[in-house]
C-alpha cells in the first residue's frame, strides 16, 4: 500500500485524485490532505479518508474538536 498526501485536495485535480483512491483503495492510503480554503469539502474528505495529517492555511479549532485523532497544521 502506498501512502499519499493530496495537496489542494478540494480543487479539481485533488478531487479527481481522491476519486482514483476511492476506486483503488486497496493500494492507496491517504496520509495527509492539504486545503487552502474550501473547508466544507475538506470536512467530508476527512470523514471519508481519515488522514493522519491535515493542513489548512488558517487555524480552525472546530476541525480539531471534530477530529481529535488528526494532527492539524496551519500557516506557512
């Protein structure tokens, strides 16, 4: 199994990449997701793929509250 990190997971390319992961989930594990802003989409991706790490530009304590087992990274 290959661990992958999706940069720009809420954009078109990121969403298409996650569709490939859905179809071949036995060969891929989403280790991390990164998103600039579209947090509504990111929320669903976190629930579905259970990454170990998530990056967003701005801190959002509600995400940390909803997903306590995930390490959140912010800013530069």
